[in-house]
C-alpha cells in the first residue's frame, strides 16, 4: 500500500495527525478487545482484521470512485499466491513476502485497471466476476507450479522469543492477531489519507459525474487506473494475510469470498471507513451469533446451516432498499436529526 | 463524504456486535481438554451443504448414531462420546475458521472422521502443531499419512486412493490386457491421486485419446459430453471413473445419450455409491430398474463388505443401530452410513484400548502401536505403524449385480493388499474377527 | 475430423443454452438497464419447483408450465419489490451519483441470489438431484455413427429459436413491445407520450424471468440440479451477452453460440482446466476489440 500513496510521486498531500491517531486507536481497540475474548474469538478478530483490509479496498473502489468489483477475492488470491510462493519456494521471510505481495497485487491491479478503465457498471461487475472464477483455476491448470487444489501450506510461524519475553506466553491465536494488526492499522491510515486528500476528491468527482469531471480537467482513465492499483494493493495484502492462516489454495479464495466482502462493505456503508469496520464485524460474527440463537431453539441442521447466508442476504437487500448508505449512513442520519 | 465522524461510534457498535457473540471467557486449562469424567468430545468437519455434500453428508449422522448407541450402553469407561460437527461447505477458508471453533470453543479432545482432502489440508498442519489427535480422516489422500514425522497426529480412515487405484489398476490390466482402457477423472487432488496410483500399477493414459477429465463440481455443465465423445471416438473399451458419485451418475447418463457403451465401467469406490447413483438418475426420470441395469456389471473395489450384504455380521449389527439411533435427515442405509459407523466403531475401540487414563499422547501412541490390531467391518487391517498412518491396506474387487449389490467376481472374495508406495500387489490372508453380540468392540 | 465434429456438435448444443441465458439478461438490460445477476438463481429456484412437482407425480409438461409461470412471477416480484423502489428513490445522496445508479441494482441482484440459494437449501436441503428431459436424449444417428448431438439438443435449439422469433416479433410488431423499446431508449419521452413506463419495465422483467426459467429447465437434464450448479451458466451467459452486444437480441443469441463453440473447442483441443481462463481471455478480447458487442450499436451501450 505504502507505494501506491507515496506522496512525492502522486503529489498528494499526506495529512498525518488525525489519521495516525485513529489508526493507533484501532490497533489498541483490537488489542483490548482481544484481551476480553477467548481463543476462538481472538481468531475471529484476526479474521476481521484481515478481511477489513479487503473491505477497505471496496470502500475505495466502489465507495470513493464508483467502480464495482465482484472479483476482489481473485486479487486476494494473487496476493496470497505471491507471498506463499516467495516463502515456500524462495525461503523469504514472511514479513518481506507480505510487503512484496502488496507490490505484486498492485502490479496486477495496474493491468486490471488498464482493462477496467474502459468499463463501468454492470460491464465491470461481470468482467470482475469472470475473473473471480478464472484466476483461482490457474492454480489447478499449472499444478506443478501452484500445487493445484492441495495448495501451499503456510502459517504465521511462532512469535520471536524477545516478544514472548516481553509479553509472557503468546498463544497461536494471539500471535496471528499481532502479525495482522499492524498491517490493518497501516491500511486504515492509508485509506483515511487517500479519501481526504485531493486524490479522494478527484475520485469522487469521477464517481459522481464523469462528464463534468472530465470538463474540470481530470484525466478519467488515469484516475480509474490509480484507484484500481490502490485497491488491488489492499486486497492483495489482505489475501496474503488470509492465506497465512494455514493454506493458500483455490478453495480458500472462492467466488463467494468476493461477494462476502462486497456485502460487508454495503451493509456497513460503502462510503464510510467506519462502516467498513462495522460491516466486517457483522459478517464475521453473524454466523456465530445465529448459531448461538439456533442452538437454543433446536433448529434442524438442514435449516440451521443455511440461516447465516439467508440472514446476510436479507440484510443486504434491506440495506439496499431502505438505506443504501448502510449502517454508517443510518448513524449519520440519526445524528443529523438530533441536531435539528 | 465525511469519513471520520461516525468512525468512533461505529467502532463501539462493532464491539457490541462482537461481544454479543462471545461466550464466557475461560483461561486455557493445562492438560488435555475435551475429556472429563463423564464425557469425551470429538469434532468433525465435513461439507453438510454445497456441491460436494451429496452422500458424504450422511457420514456424521451415522457416526453419531453409533456413538449414541455406545453411550446408551454406558459409554467408554463411563464416559459418553459427544460428536460436534461443523459444516465447512467444502471451502477451505471456512474449514480453518471452524477448526478454531472446535478447538477453542467446543474444546474437543480430538478431530475425528473429517471429510475432504482440499479442506483438511488447510488445517492439518495446525492440528498437528497443537498435538491434537486427528483420527480416521475420511480422505484417501496418501500425502496425509505416509510421512508420520510430518503429521504425527493424523491417522487415515479410508484406504488411500493410491492403494485402491494400484489394486484396481492391476486387476484391470491383468484381466483386460487385450482391451483399450481409458479413464474419466475429475481434475482435482482426488482424480490426480487416483491417476498416480494407476500409473504405479502400470496403467498409463494418453490425454485426448484414452484420458478424459472434467472440472470437479461442474458435474457436466461444461463439456462432459465432448470429453466422453473423445473416449468413444478413440474406441476406449473399458472406462475407469475417478469422480464423486453424483458425477458418476451424470457420466453414465451422458454416455448412454451418446450411444456409447464401453464393455466395462470401473469406478473408484468413493464414486460408486449405488444409492446416490440411483437417486440422481431417478430424479432425471430414469426408473430404478433402468438405473440398476446401467450400474450392473460395473467393477469397483471396497475395503469393507458391500452395504448391501445383508448377511454380513457387521452390516446386520450396524444396520440395526442405524434404524434405532440415526436422527439425521437421510438415514437410508448405504456405503456412507456403513463407513461412518465403521470409523465410529474403530474410534470407540481405540478409546477403550487407551483405558481410563485418557490423554492425547496416549491415544496417538496407542494407535501407532496397536492400530493394526484393531478390528472392524473392514476386510483388511489398518496399516498404522511408526512409519505410516494409512488406514485400510486392502481392497477386494467386485462387480455390481442386477440389484445394485457389489458382489465378489466369480462368487469368491479375494482381498488384495499393497502400500501407497511402489510395493507389489499381493493377496491378503487377513481373517476378520467377528463382531460381538452387543455390537461393541472388545479390547483385550 | 471426429474431434472437430464432436466439438462442433456439442458446442452447438451448449451454445443454445448459453444463448437462452444471455437472452434473459439482455431482455432485462434493454427494459430496465440492469444486469440481473440473480437470474440463474431465479432459474434454479423455479427448476426446483418443477422438480418437486414431478416427484409428486405431476406430468413433466404441467410442471414445465408452472415453472415458466413462476419464473415470470419471480421476475415481476423482483422488479416491483426491489428494483422499482430502488430506482424511484430520488432523494438519496448515494444514488445521485451516476456510477452508483448502475452499481446499486447489481448489488441488489446479488442479494436476491444469496437469498434464493439459501431458501432453496432450506426447502430442498440443498440435495443434488437430476432433472428429466421432455424428449428422449438419445444421440442422432447418421447411418451407423452416433453424432455428438442428441434429440434433446435439437429440441433445445428449436426452443431457443422459437423464443428468439417470438421476442423479436413482440418487440417489432406489438404495441407493448414497441413501448418497451421506447422506454428503454428514453424513459422520459416515453412517459410524456402517455405510456406507463413502470408496467412496461415489469413486463420486461417477467419475460426475462420466463426465459431464464426456461434455460434452467433445459440445462439441468444434462447436469444436476443443486443450489449452485447454475452459477456458472450466468457467468458464461453474461460473457455471451457482452460478446454479442448487450443491447441486441440477435447479437446475444449469436454470442451464446460463439461461447458454446469456444468452450467446446477448448475442451476438446486443449483441456477442461483451461475453460475458465479461456472465457476470461475471450471476454477481455471482446471488450477491447469491439466493446459494444458484435451486433450492438455504440449509442445504446450504457456505460
């Protein structure tokens, strides 16, 4: 990510203070929350911190610049395979592999963006959906290189001794969270900055009306490509972290994953970073919540297994119909009303 | 767009959502979780829903039925066996999450009978690193079992695809040396593992001539017809199928539509479940008599008696337990139920064998040292030893008769045995001990 | 030569199905400017209804009719219950932006897809089942040789052409059809000329629902029916529609057959594992070389 927003190259002013504060706050919030959680929910928290980065990519892509992608899962796969291959084949350190995964997927995003800049709306949605299906199948096609369905086994490893000495015994779940969280905080920092600078305003202008944006001297094509590069860098990073939970393989990045990410972004509010956080919490914890409720009502397993996807689907529809701006929009609406 | 204002508030709201889902926080206790004076908790992961679920989604209910029966007889050393099941829809991303749930929230003692190769591969490393027993895995992928140093806690619950393909391949090669043998496989780990086994047995196939494939899970919506047409055009006489049962049914139907009648079909056992085969074809409007006739003559292999062998003592006992104790949505007796019951029987036997003082390490060492002596419905012993954790090392070759029963060819059952490496295929002389009258395993 | 004929015939047979799927997509696109990603979810649902009726002893054709009617109803419900309230929302800040007006309906249709799949799972336990075909699916013979095409395939091709002819007549010869075309091109002017744009749109959704329901009924005999099996068809159908031109009925049917041949020839001459990546490459090529589609006209492309 850091590369995509390098202030000098893109001539965007990076505003530091407030977004730094919020990123640190998010970091501490997750750490504090994890202290209240049992090991399973700590691992769910790691899931949230990981997927959040990919949901941020949709906040940028769809929320800020109006381009829709149903293929973020495929870009996650690019980041996942990139980092896993670097670790398993070249023996690179995990941390370096994560950083390189950002560049690999940003490069992929560049190509994707060049193709996608010509497309919008349903064309873009359909093309990225085809991509979500096709990219993971490459791993099966070139089996000897990508290890086919069995995939590449990778994990976060064990905490370094100096950290264990400092914090006491660190469980596998805690360590996973500690690996992911810094990246999540950096991603939040980047997204906040991007949205609130000239870049963000340019993107929004393109989103709201391409013709008037072009008249105002904005290079539409270039703007779209830049957004794609940034969003892909985020999604790729998320994919790398997601793969290191245990496995990088096609079935880790199915088409459903792309749709789940989009759902999280929409439920929370496409245009809000806070909304992305809320939406990710919702989709990760909803299945657990539903399981907890159904357990008490003796719901047969044939129904119970489908309830999470049914609930999430209905939630998505209700959001779109009643309040397309999502939870964040609703919140703002309430605050707005109270003021008057 | 103001991004910052609602941020703090939404973060708080998120925390609320999160905390709703939280159960009581408990410090991780030292020692082995999942065993108390009254209970042993086992966890199973399988696709209960989704494209890969048909047939296999009955395994958990069957195993639970057997455990319930054991519990009704007083359990194992006074402990009831509880089986917690998680649906992973055959997506590895979900398998990782639900494994964490089984370990940390359901506090299982061991993983038992997990179904699926590409899902289990995502968690096997973590399970082993935590030294949790991972017993009777329902996958024939040899990579899980042949290197116990890599996966010391994982033990198989199916004969490996390699062993089966070697035995089936050798049989076909010897018997039909004058015929052109071809293969139709699903292009995933299962199909490729089977191909490797056939290759070890000396059966090699040539792409576009004697070998056809399809993308696993598409069940013929993309180009199965053209692949089968190629086999037909190349005059393939004997077709081996390495695919799941629902795809096997589509392949038979497609071949029939194309007027392709190979003189023999041979199907790897996981894809040869007669019930699934007939159910699928039945809903396609094929009467049961016709689908039975389509299946008749098909060669397949099995490590256990056929589900339809009503006289077999194990089948008889398990069937009774299935009638009385299975609470699943579909309890029709078939191979999947037999397999579920049989691994539950084996697990009970192993837990009894370890004795009152049950720990994870003791279970693992018991299986490694005494596993090959455990008896079950299977007609071949478990291959467990210090050097391999692969399950049933033998298969017998049978042929479906007109009543969809897999019967030994020429009326005489010969069990062949081999390993997942390059070892030769030989005739096994294993004598299966009978099941006790109360259908509970007896440990010396 | 046999390989070629195999690829050709099975490509034709598959292409007919893809044509039907992309016809359904184009009908909604022309009528409402929305690409309906829930289309094959609707088809899956109605095919389950038909399958359920057949299993309870009803005849194939009565189940067939019921499924088509349900398809029409489902299409109309999606429009009335979801798409219309969505587009009539004037004061929403989010929908005021140009790009979001096309994006939000896509997301909505994905929501419907998720709900329909979950409901099918709950009602029918997500069990995989087959589906009967109305005519004997036996291979056509020339002399002694079986062709890689069955009587059922010919039936499908016939149905597709009938559907194409009927929809073309509908759009060019009937008042309702003309009104539909007009409202697709310019809703404001159409409304001013006294045509009820809303009901015309709903009719478009209903027709599309019927067409996709038909596609579901015709594809499942060749594969199995499960909540997920038809997903792939939507992706292929979409590619076909883009290749042929999202705005052209003839074009999308043509695109369907082209895709049928692409997939079939890749399958026969390359390998099934290459099919997905071939679809992606083909789609990207089509978008670069002729973004409006083979038979599409540039003005109508609403991007």
